[in-house]
C-alpha cells in the first residue's frame, strides 16, 4: 500500500512536513497545500518557500494548484516544472464558501462542461504528470458519474477521491458505496482519502477494498503523526518522538516567524489536532488556546507531556 500525506493549507507547510518526515516518515508522497495563481503570474512568499527544493529534500513532494483557469494552471505548472517538479495536483475538493463561489475547488465540480474544457486544454499542452484530488460532487453523489466520465477521458496520473460532497464540508461519513462504484469504473490509478483516523479504520478499509493500492491520510496524521509509521511497522507513537517532533516545529516557527502571537497561532492549530492524542487533555488544550506568551505555552506543554498519557 502506498501512503500519502494530505495537504493542509495553513498547517502542513514545509516546516511541518520536514519534521514529520524526520521523526515519523513512512509516507510515500507529501502533498503541498494549494497554490492560488495570482494576476502577477508569480508565487507568493509562502508558496515559494513551500515548494523550494531545499525545503523538500529527502521526500517526494507534490505541489497542488487551486484554479479553474487552464491558462493560470499551465503558467503555474511551468514555474513548478522549472523548480524540478514532474507531477502537479489539481484541487477539486476545497469546500470553503469563498473558494466554491468563485467556481474553484469543489465549486468547479458544479460546472462539468467547463471542467471538461479545462482538462482538455491542460492535457493538450502539459508535459508533466497531472493528478486530481476530487470530491464526489456539490450536492448529490449522482453527480460523480458525469465527473468520472470526464476524468476517464484524460491521461490523469492518479485520481485521489475524497468521497464527500461539497455540502458535507468535513461532516457526515465518506460515501463508500459511491467510492466503490467509482473505483470499478475508473480508468486511472485511484487513491482513497477520508476519515482514516486509526489503525482500525485503516484495516476496515483494506478489508472492504483489498484492491485499492493507495490511501491518503489526512486529519488522522495531524492527530497522530505516527499513524503511517504504525500502519507500516506496528511501532506506536511514543511521547519522546512526539515531543521531538513538536519541539522541531516550534523551534523552526520561532526562526521564521516573528512575534509570540504569530508563532502561537500556528502551535494552537497543531494542538487542535494533536491534543486529541492525549488522554484527558481538555484542560491543557484550553490553557494552550488561551496562552499569549511562548514561555507560558511551553510550561503548559511540559505539563501535558509530563502528566498525561497518549491514548
Ligand atoms: C484546515 C484544512 C486545510 C486543508 N487544506 C487543503 C489543501 O490545501 N488542499 C487540499 O486538497 N485539501 C485540503 N484539505 C483537505 C484534506 O487534505 C483532506 O482531503 C481532508 O481532511 C479529508 O481527509 P481526512 O478525512 O483523512 O482528514 C484541508 C483540510 C483542512 C481541515
């Protein structure tokens, strides 16, 4: 089984991915959070830092683009190709209102003819691999049949399916029946993504879908960064490794960000997920959320690691 790490805009930047790769690893591909092409045809400071080859050493990283303009996609793909990338992923899943109302991300799924034309123009000109990360529709799973027909027309390098609708956001359960249907009808190499939080979830998935050869892990990895390693080797996440992982991320944010508030904003997001890995941690996570000074934050983190056990 190939295991991929899902992109998380605002969370899984290069600092996070490098620490993950160093301390836990076991990931075959790391997807970089989306690049949003702008009118200047240039990457933003954040985007450039995220894709720089020196920030992605020793791992296979795949950049992602969020757009509905084939021209913008091709222009950004060219820049990425110059940095040495030979695979680009298209975001067809972002469910956020501001993205969807502009017809991007999951919003693009509501305009199948336009999407077809977009893919036609992209695949006519592009000479590197293009993979797609898609939801199954906007409002109803029946939409996926038409979308799959379109995807099947093009030499997509892999199709990552998150079987939720845009209206689901991250609620409800992934629609495994629609996924099963799609898997049977898809010409492409398929990767499954959605709600694999534990080894048990992974095993249940593999039992139902023994022929699926790729799984993308998302929030399950943010909660337990050792999930992929545990799937591969059976080694459970321990406090010492988790602490080293946390400390490296904090240290690197301190090096590149300025001001306690900015750094703590990032660390609070980290604990929003990883806090769930500790038993009985609500009180500590609340204190972390309220902390405004790094010194205070570090004391709470010390206490959490000292006083609480991993689930
Ligand atoms: C805060 C946040 C940021 C995300 N950013 C991206 C992104 O940049 N690109 C993308 O394709 N998906 C993004 N996603 C979706 C995840 O990559 C993943 O598909 C989703 O969490 C479902 O997988 P899971 O159930 O295993 O978590 C984001 C999700 C969240 C919660």
